[in-house]
């Protein structure tokens, strides 16, 4: 969830004309505004599709995230012993 939001915010910041210092007149530059929304409408379903594909691959074998980093404290992950549970937490968190 956090990674998805970070990617979405980064794409907004680097593609928004207002951030680059350009002024947008809503009456004359409607196509610029529409292009940004088209990008958002394409990226969100693609990210959800990718998450679904990862969940299908992860259904074959469950791994633990704690094996690689024994001293790391997970701040947002509720069940670091199960990669499947982590993916479900992310997918459920998208809709919250």
C-alpha cells in the first residue's frame, strides 16, 4: 500500500505541469488536464493487475520475510512470517 501510494505521488509530482512552473488555463488547456487523468486511469489498474499476478505466483510457496533480516523491525507489515499474508494486507489496504 505504502509503495503504491509513493509511486502514485511520484508520478503526480513529476508529470504535473503546475509543479514544473507552468500555468494551466482550464478553458484552453483541457487536453493537458485530460492527459494527466488518462495516465492515472492506466497506472492504477496496471498496478492492481501486477499485484494479482504476484499473489498467484506466491500461492505456490509461502516464504518468511524475517529470514533475510532477523534484526529488522517491520513498521507496517502485520505478519512478516508470511509473504502471502503480507500481500493480502497490501491488497486489502489499497481499498481502505
